[in-house]
């Protein structure tokens, strides 16, 4: 598969996971400036050369559409509500929404009734705008020192949004997500609040992914697997638990797909190499170099799809296995972009497990 397609994706989307205490002191090697009433982190003397090459303002001709989606190439904005939306990175919501859809399909109990559709929409709002928005905001909070090197014009390092405003947003999104999880358990008649606990688990996983002292993202392997689990496994489990029960084969399959999520997560690391290297974060592009990281990325995605196809075949579901294989072949033979085929493969697998 051509790695150029994967690198292109890195410029248009960020793939980071769910997260409490927000005031971690910046590294001693950083000095702080104040713009408005917010701490702005700047690179140390040892990073002067890198910082000198980083633009203080967003590139000319920034897009308002990119700003609302929270992707690179965004126009700088003064409207606080547009800035708040940018921090939640709406472009990262669809994978979680799709995960809920796959879980509902895998349950075999979803029906196109008003109630079931309403339940699934609430679950998607919990997983996407609320908990993913929380994840992205808290990740940007803890990445403010890296962004001060790579993209100092982003909302937090530039001081476009205050410290109190960021912290308030994180708590509101977190509590809204947990509240919707509890509501769904009551709505589904669960004796055990499984969706609420999945939301709590995902939030904690996101927190330790971004926050010290654990800061899982410092390790490319562990951090990216946690990211894959947050974006694939957890929303799938929530969608399936809402309409049915989780089964061992689902746990196995979603764990495999979380490995594929590791490959997709690497795409986001390509754009942060300079900041990661300056601050000692061992992302895979930093640890192994860009070229090797590209092959780890495509290998994780393709090998996972082939492994799941083999699992389905051995489970007596050859037609679904062949369909999944058919989606993988273009990636390997024709070097097509992986993500559309990967997304469709998730749905094929969900439908296979529902029968």
C-alpha cells in the first residue's frame, strides 16, 4: 500500500483518544509566557532553532471549514464557541460513531424502530461529541508544550482560549458523556451499568494516555494500541451492550482491530515529529524513523484485516471472510488508501458476528 496516502491523511485528521486533574507542571526545560491570562508554553533555549522555524501565525488563507472540523490548515478564529468546537476536533468523531454502529449491528438485536434509532443516536453523541471531544481537548491541553514548538498558533498555546475556559470545557464534556452512559443503561434496562463503566474506563484510558506520570503516548507501541482500543473497541462494545451482550469472539475481534488502530494512529504522529523529538516522546516515527514507521503503519492495518478474515473462515463464515479478503486485496495489490477499506471491513465483521 502506498504510504503517501497515509501521510496525506495525517494533514487532514488527528486520530487521538477518551480523558482529570489538569494542572500538570510543564517540564523544567520550558519557560512560560503569558498572553491574556493563560500560561503559554515556549521551547527552552535548547529548542531555539526548532522554535525559530515554527510560524507564530496560522498559514495565510486558512480555511474556516478546517477550523470548525479541527484539522490542519484552520483559519485563526476569535469567536470563543468556534474555538471550543475546534478543540473537540469534529473530524475525529466519525470513527466512534461508526464503532457504535458496528456494535449495534453485531448485537443482532437492533431494529429500525424509533426507539432503537434514538438509543443509537444518544450512544453516538456520548461516544463522539462528548467523550471524544473531551479526549481531544484534554489531549491538546497536555500537548500545549509540543504545539508551542510545532504549531504555536493553535488555540491553547496562542492564548486564544483561557486556562479556565479549557478546564471548564473538559469537565463539561466528561460529565455529559458519563451522564449519557448512565442514561443509556437505564433506558436499556441493564441490571449492571455496563455502558457507564465503559465510558468511565475510556475516559481514564484517555487521561493516562495524555497526562503524566504514565502518559502512555510517550511509548509509541503502548500509546497507539490504547488509542486504537479507544477508537474501535470501546464504542463497539458500547453499541453492542446497548442492544445485546458482549461475547468472547467480539472481545477477540475488537482486540485485533485495536492493533490495526495502532497503525492508523501512527499517521497522526508524522506531523508532530519535531515536537516529539524535542520533548523526548518516543512516538514510532521518532523511535524508528519515518520510513520504518510507514511500513509499521501499513503492516498493522493489512495484517490485521487478513487475520480477521482467517478467523471468520475458521469460524465457519467463509462468505464474510471472502468479503473481508476482497476489501484487503486493493490495499495490498493496488496500494490503495487503507482507511475506507478498513472501515468497511469493520462492518463486514460486525455483520458476520451477528449471524
